[in-house]
């Protein structure tokens, strides 16, 4: 991991993923997955990221402090009957440990929100992790409210496109 601050003063910048070095993004996703206990080969991640990031329905922003790639927020656009229009669902949010609680997560979400607005979305959804109790209040502080508490998964026996 790019360790750093106790006290840092580097300004945080948030960039669309296309403007970020691809290899630093692969490493960032690697740390994110490891945080949740998923070990993935970098080669597999490279293929996954090239696929997903080339899709028009997906969107990803990356936070940098100087040259360090320190966090990201990613989502997918879809038409939602709840939103009665275009919505962006935030599926992934991650900030490297040394940079946490310094507003980076909030800046990422706020910036994603303004990109979603520009694209014509009227709603943001976010999936939380029930094992992290402070996460729902965290999102509530930045304007979200809960509509349900669960996500269920069914794996389809199929190669992804
Ligand atoms: C969730 C995450 C992205 C938040 O990013 P962040 O940059 O640290 O968050 P911010 O600085 O914008 O906001 C901090 C606020 O979040 C809440 N918070 C963050 N970490 C917390 C913790 N460990 N315990 C309790 N509250 C916490 C607090 O309200 C905090 O405000 P405070 O520091 O004034 O008390 C970051 O903790 C992270 O990457 N965690 C690991 C991955 C993860 O859980 N992702 C989300 C699910 S996909």
C-alpha cells in the first residue's frame, strides 16, 4: 500500500478514471478487494477493469494526493422505477487506510453526485455493508436515506460479457 500521512497537506484531487494511470488503479482495486478478504491476481483485475471501465453504463472517480492514488468511488447507471428515471448506483467506495477520516470519501461521493447530475440522473443509490454499522449513518450524514437493508445474490453459471 502507499502508506502515508499522519499529517498531510497535499491537496486532494478527484479525477475521472480515464485520467489516472491504469496500473495505479489496478493496485488500488487490489487493496480494496483485499480489505474485504478477496485476493485477486493483478492480471485478472486488469482484464476486469478494462472491461468494466469501457462500458458506457459504468462510472468511476479516483482520488489522488500528489502522485498517490488513494481512493475511488464507482457506480453504474440504470433506469430505475424507484427513481422514475436514470439513477446511479454506487457499488464501490474505498479510501486507503492512512487517508481515512480526512473527508476523501465525502469528496468522492459529492463529485460523483455532480457528474451524475450532469448526465441527467435524478437519484443516487448506494449499497451498504451490514457488517459496518457506522456506514448507514455515514451515508445519511451526506443526504442518503434507507429504503431497504439487504442485498441478495444469485450467481449465474455463465461467462461474463
Ligand atoms: C468508507 C470509507 C470510504 C469512508 O471514507 P473516508 O474518507 O474515511 O470518510 P470521510 O472522511 O469522508 O468521512 C468520515 C466520517 O465517516 C464516519 N466514519 C469513518 N470511519 C469510521 C469508523 N471507523 N468508525 C465510525 N465512523 C466512521 C464518521 O462519521 C466520520 O466522520 P468523523 O471523522 O468526523 O467522525 C473508508 O472508511 C473506507 O474505505 N473503508 C473501507 C472500505 C469500505 O468500507 N467501503 C464502503 C463499503 S463498499
